[in-house]
C-alpha cells in the first residue's frame, strides 16, 4: 500500500482511532476539531493529552497505553518534537497505522518519526488532514485539499 489515497482509505476504515495532541485550550490545536469530526462521523475516538483527564466534557487519556480499547490508528496532532514519542508508543502497543497532521506549515510532521515508522513497519500518512476526507467536507478543507494536491504535497 503506497499511494496517499490507499493509505487514507485504510486509515479511515479503522474503527478505533486515538487523536494525540488535543488541547485543554479550545481553538489552539487542530486535534480538537479533528477529534470532533471523527466523533460526529461515528468513529470510536479517544482524546490523548497527558495534562488533563477531560476536554469539553469528554474523557481524555494521558497516553495511548491508558485507553481501555484496542486502538487501530493514531492521528498525530502534537508538536513535531513529540511525534517521535507517539510513534514509539504505537510500536510498543502494536499500532501500525498513523497520520501526521500537516497542511500549511510543518504541522506534526517529523522526519525522525517518519523514519522510525518506516523502520518499524508502521504505515504513516505524512501530510494532509482527515477533515479533507471525512464528510461532510467543509469548503475550506476542500480548498486545502485541492491546493495541496495541485502542488504535489499529498504523496507518500
């Protein structure tokens, strides 16, 4: 499975998804709206932030290990410096599918974390945002998808 589209489809076919990098401060992290989008679309979705146990009324877990369900995939919305720690925890738990949020700017992408994924057989989507794919897709995310695709930024 090599193409961006194949990886996205595989990720979105997962049932239990953790979103690492949600924030207590609403509006400061892309993780919060991504978490909400997955939740509204009917996924079993779990928030991860080590500094709180509740965000906007939903349980938040300090790490992936503490989630009481088998996680199929992890959406990484952390600072890029933290991404390596997330993928290392994924390896420990046998989670083999991750997505690094990256649209305009650096996002959560980390070359070190992506290389770790390659060496450890973790399927990694290196760019984009699930809000460009999980319906209904808003106009802004349609524009971002078009632009990133036009400039060849949605390739793995």
